[in-house]
C-alpha cells in the first residue's frame, strides 16, 4: 500500500511511503507505530491548515532576516593570513576583485583525518555555486584550521571545486569563535561534549551565521549570533568591500 506522507509548500516535492504489511494491517503483536490514514478530503483540509501556518512562519522568517541584516557592524583590525592553492593570502586577497566575500568555516582541525561530517554534507550542497556567486560580485571561500595539504587531499577525495583556504597558525578561527584551544577542548570533554578544535560535534544543531563587511583600507565589520549555550559560534562570514 502506498500513501501520501507529506508535501512541501511551493517546491513541488511530494513524499510517498510504501507501507509494509505489518504497518498496513492491524496486528496486536505489532511494534510498529500506527499512523492515521484518511481520505483525500481530510488530507487536503489538514494540508491547507498547515499551509496557513507555514506562510506565517515564512513571514516571520523574513522579519528575522531583515533584523539580521540590520545588526551593527564591527571593524576588523587584524591582518589575517591564509594558505591557499596560489600561496599565502591576506583577507583582502580572498575577495578576488569582488566587493563581497562569503566565508564558510568548514570544521577541520589540524589533528583531524577528515572534516566534520555535517560540514562536509553542507559543502556538498554548495559545491559548484561559487561560479554563480562570482558572477554576482560575491566570492565564496571555505576556511579551515587544518594545514593546506590536508585540505587539498580531502578536497580531491570529495571532488569539491570551491576555493578552500587554511588558517593554520593564525587566530582567525578563535577570533570568530569557530575553534577551540586545548584547554577548551579539555573542559568540553569533561562536560561530555563531542566537539574538538576546529571541528563541530556531530550532534551539534547550532548553525548561526556571522556577517562581515570590509571597507577600503583594511577596515571591516562583523556581527555574530549566539548559540543556546551563550557561546558565539558563527559558521559563515560575509564580507563586503566598500566602493
């Protein structure tokens, strides 16, 4: 038996499910969790009710996005250095002639053999879009704490094409609260956390974003959000070069 299990708003995606005989038939010994099966009319009424709630959620999301864009800017004074495929680069060099810079802090610690699985899945999703962003005056980079050779090997293994820079040896990650010192790792380990230097824990659900906009002369501005433990933990940094 096949049932319509869900649908998304506006995307045209429908989820179907094939019920097993155990789920389809009533069995007093079954451990399967029962789910109500209704008529098409019942489903449509419930779906329209849910659609109204989804639209309210979307409008609220638009309001939050506007509030996020209006966060204050903070000047970036430090001269950060990164290792790239083309050699050492300063933060302004990452713009590559664009007025905006979008950085994804991909969690890959210096002592790690592979990147964070969650970050890798996200990177799979945005791999390839850097070409389109570049045509819209936005340069996309991933930045990680691991040495460049590790990043290059992992990049080849995953087949990624986006530019990826190493911040190994710099304070870039710690300044933006996307890395942990040895002492912080020890404290988190004692608290039962599964997060280590330069890599996010597989169970983490905190994915706040940070925004950075850069002005002429080395000045830049940043803003970050805070996770549920009160720690600033941005994963993406957006920058803009003033004209």
